[in-house]
């Protein structure tokens, strides 16, 4: 490539920058405009389906961090384990998703909410009651395509803003 | 009366002005000329190799995400190749093609960061950096669609990939492939022929062919010095032998050549993705392996061409659910061994540029 | 003797006051002092706003837009923040020098505006040595910067300050030579006379001079691409490392006030000052200053930084010979008594000459030289 020294490279660069002045900036003003996050979002919290869960503990064994704590007791009438304590320390969780993938009864999902900041570290621990599915804590479609199909489509930058040439 | 000068030690501390992470350099300066340099690292040591011995084979995959956190897919890829080699697991065709698409997209994303921060170190006040991040945003959106996260994907598993591509992935990838070449041309127009950049980066920090080979450099650093060595062609893994692409190489091995090399490699990656998109077969994406894999006792070394060089995983297994030893060959650390020879005799401002052109990630160096 | 002195005093007073000014000398002085201080402070705020928003748009993002409508109050927010910060002085610092440095750096930036015309005859002091005053005063702020570097007792600040002094001294020469070209054409050193003489803006008659003045001016005020004195991505944060609170605000103000001052001088010398149809003249002046400043923002956004030895080489080996050539050719043209009707031909000739000089000099004569030193 021939290098010219008399300033033509600088001039070319200046034209690129000035053209950007006239384009729409790729900016999203957060609290007023929110983008749709991915349908397979590996969220910060987990959602637990109490009916399907049998207390087998596969999720706790698969978790690389050991963030899930399960305490069960036997219930002779129902002939299955009763899950007394199901606690996830979301501060310790690295959102890898191995627990969701490994559940044999499809009882564990990720939640689709991402605005779950807390003021204290102790509040990050999710107990049994905080893990049930509610309208605020929707289920994300990670590893479950049928649940993913119900969520809104993700906003993509390739579709949203295309620079006019 | 002779003027007596004394070299003094300047500590470019772990909190770095450039965006390369916690890396410390103790430079001995004589006036403004660098006489000697002593790198000190270890500030980001997390003990990943030891942690891998306490987690199962599948549980180590999220750990490998965090090695070179800018290019997580490549790390996953290398680790899964190593485990599959150890355990003799075969991967379905569709999974191989998906892995190649992801690895090449990740290469473009990581090289964008390398180029953007190099130009930022040269002094172009964040403009190329922000343009780069805008393009990387498009790629990261695709990754978010596939795996659910934007930085640590944890997408590949032993025996394939974790989930199939969603329906909207291919149209989005088509749109991206249409936009990207024009962006690369615009980037070229912005700064490739800029006289100031040429004056700053041409001839600066030369790494000769012999020096590069002797110091085990790999990746764009090696190819910019004139050695056409790419593991995708020299020791093909996965399905790379079915694609048609070139290996660019430059002549002199200075900072400008490393910058050009990275931009050329982005273009070749686009070619590979185009071919992989066309050849993608249907089928399953994951072979059935148990959650707790027990490979037979033995050892395996698998290496891939990651965006920074040759990333290798050496696994030793003793037929238990966790590796007995996992050692990682980090390309950034080995590329960095040539830093001292490249830098001596140049000024402080050149030290920053040369360091930026090697393109390190401290997560890989310290593990 | 006494009557002669009185006569001279009378003459000086008459020269300084425009003919129909009510109130006399001191009202004129007070009015223009207030106008200049207000103008500088307002323009600095406007200019900071333009830079942040303009640079943001060119980088494909928005600038600040939360403080006030469209982010217009952002400089005010910056000023309030900086006023409330603690004033930290290092113990080993030279207290008096450390305290005086911002003042010495800021005062010349204000004083420059005393001779810049806002309208025909509307300036604080219509000195007949206007441009010489500008060149002399603008060098004093370098003293302030050096005092800052020395008084901080920090070897990296001293390094930054010494680089700055070397750069300013080197770039004074092309700056002054470019000015002399304009002086030759307009025939007087007074800035008001120069604007009055610009029936054709001098940027067309002296294109090479304009480029030289722009480059040398950017180097004088530490603006990108010559901003290695306060480089953000190098180790030394420059001469204002050890400053915080209001003193840092003064340095920040100095940088932008000098940018406005150089833009004002460029407008007066090359773009025709306050001349223009339709709008009131002071408004044309403001518009042109903002245009020149926008060009500075544009180059800052695009160009990388150059190294200190390349900076000096650029000044001495590239700008200085071209400035001499420019002066020689302008002198030839003035001496040849070019008729005023054929001024359009002179424009084309000058632009062609500029292109040829830049091409030939950069292709064949200008070599930056290697930077590597054997250790």
C-alpha cells in the first residue's frame, strides 16, 4: 500500500468522522427506553416449580459453585421427598446454567428479570418462597424452547439501527 | 564538565492508564528512553487450574469462560476439544459447524477490541474505540440470542454445544454479514492511512522473524512478523479443513503491521463464516454424555487458534469425575516474553503503543 | 516640556476613545472589561458544551443530555462540582509558586481579548501594534504552566511542563511567520485595520498561512493532536496532576479560554472578523469563532497523538521552512503590486502554490527520522 505523506490520510479520516455527525447515534437512553433482552436470558434469579421438584438434588450436585442448598425430609404418605429448604445464594451463583440443564424433571428455570439489585448481601439469598413463578418473575427460555417462544423477541442492533450510507 | 545522568525506575502500576487490565511494568528510563523493563503480573490470579481439579469436567466449562474473558467461546472450544480427545467422544456435524461459526464470530469480536484499544493508546481520543464497540455490540447480540449472556457464554459442552440455534439467528447473521465489510472499509478510511498513525507506529517495536519464532510467539503477533503459521491450516481441528481461506502475513513485524494483520484476519474470518453458513447441515447438536463424565486414564493436549494465538489445554485424567491436572497454555503470556527486546531503545509513549499492539488479556496471563 | 507631555497624553486619550462614545475613557474601559469577561466566560461554557456534544455525536453516541434541557447546564454542573472539592496541596510543593501558577496561566487568556474587535471600532484598546501584543501576551501563559509543573514537586509534572515549554517555543516561529504574511497583505499590525482590509477573506489569499497558523495554534494551546502534555493514555497526567478544586478549574478554564482566544485570532486574521451581510457584526464574530472551534473539535476526535520528538521535528523541519516559503511568496506578490481587480486570480495562484509546496516538501524533503536509540 502506498503511503502518501501530504495529508490525504488525515483528510479521509476527517470525512469519516464528520459523516458520523449526521447519523443517528447508537444509543439507548436506559430508564426511558428499555430493550428486550434475550429470550434465553440466564438471569440472576432462579424460578422453581414446586410441583415437579422431587428433591433429588441433581442441581445441587451439578452446581460448580455449590450455591444451591437443599434439605429434604421423607413423607411416608406421599411417597416422595418433601423439600423443606431450597435456598440459592444468588451472590455466589455464576449464572452458568448447568443446574437448569441437569434437572431431570424440568423443575428449575432461570428468571427473565434482570433488575434485581439489593441493598444488602444477605438479601441476595433466595429462599423457597422467593423462587416461585410470579408475573414479575417470569420464566426465561434458557434450555426450554417452548418457554422461549412465549417471550418477546430480542431487540438486535443489526435490525434496530442501520446506518444510512 | 560532563553531564551525569542517572536512569530512574518508573512504575506503571497495576492500575493502568490503558485498558489492558491489572498488569504492572517497572520500566527503567534514561530521560525518556526505555532502557529496561520488568513485568510483574499475578494480580489477577484466581487459581483456575487448581479449581478445575475440584469441579467436574462439565463444571469446569464456566471456569474456562473467565480465562480470556474477551473471547469466551474460544476458551470453551479448546477445553471441549481436549476433553473429547481424552474421552474419545465424537461430535455431530451440525455441532461442529456451529462451533466454527461461533469461534470465528468470537475472533472478529476479540480482534475488534484489540484494534480499538491499540488506536486508543495511540491517542485517537476514543473514537475508533467506540466505533469498535458498536460493531462488537452486533456480534454480542447474536451471542446473547444463542446463549443468554453477553460475556461469559458457557455455550459449548463436551460432545457438542448446549442448545440449537434459535430461528432468528440465521437472518440476523445474514444482516450482520452484509454490514460488516462496509464497516471494515470505513475503519480503514478512518485511520489506516493516517500520517500521524504511520509516523507513530511504523518501524516501532520491531519483532524480527527469528525473535518471534524463538520466543514462542503465536497468533497475529507471529504472522505480522512474516511467519505464515496458523493452527487452522497447520494442524486442523474440528472441520476447518473444509473451508477455503488465506493466511495473511505482513513483512516487518512493527506495530503498524500487527494492526493491519488483525484487520486482515477479520476479513478472512468473514469468509469462513460465509462458507460455514452455507454448509450448515441439520441434525442433533449434542451427543449424549453423562453429566459426570469419567474419561479413561490418560492425558491429552488440544490446541486451537484463538484470537490471540495458540491456546492449549493439557488435561491429565485418572478416571475420576474431575481432571487430575489441567494446565492452560496462555498465548498472551508467551507473546509477552518478547516485550523486553521489542521495547528497549524506544520512548515511553512507544512503550504504551508496543504493549497495546501485543494485545494481552490479564485473565489469561494470571489464570 | 510640560505642555508637550500634556499634548501627548491628550493624543493618546483621543486615539483610544471612539468618536461618539458618551462618558469618556473610563466608562469605555469599564464597559469593555465587563463585556470581555462576560464574553469569555460565556463562550467557554458554550464551547465546553459544543465540544462534549459534538465529540459525542461524532463518536456515535450522545453527549451529556441530562442536566438541563439538552444538557445545556452541564458546564454549570461541572463548575459547581469543582468548586466544592477539597483543595489539596502537596507538602513538598513550593506554596507560592503552586498558588500563583493558575493565575499566571489564566490572565493572558483574558488579556488577549483586549485587542480583538467585536465590531468596527468596538474593542477595549485599538492599539496600532495589535497583533504584536497578541503574540507577546500569549507566551506568558506558558510561564504559568511551567510554574505549575515546578511547583508540584512531582517529577512527572515537571516532565510534562518541560515538554510543554519546548513545544510552545518551537511553534511560536511558524505562528509568527504566518501572521507576518497576513500583515504584509493588510498593511498594518492593528487588528481592526486587518478586518477592515478584508474585502476578500485572507483565508483565500493565504491558504498556506491559514493551515500553518491553525496547526501552530493547536500546538500552542495543547490541543489534540498535539496534546501530549496532558495525555490521557500515557502515564504522566501532565502539569496539572497535583491540582484539585478551584485551581484545577482554572487550568481547565485556561485550556478552553485559550482555544477561544486562538479561534478569535484566526477569525480576525483569516476569516474576516465581524464582516458579513444581514446579521449584526458581533453575531457574525461569534458564529465564526464557533466554526473555527468546531474544526478544532473535529481534528481532536479524529487524529491520534504525536510523540514529543515528532512534535519538534514537525515544527522545525516541516512548518518552519513552509512558513518561510509562504512569507517569501507573499512578499513577492505584494512587491509585484498585484492589481485589486485580479485578486481572484491571486486566490487560485495561492491555492495552487500551497498544494505544490505541501506536496513537494512532504514527499521529498521531510523525514521524521527513526526514534530508536541504541541502549
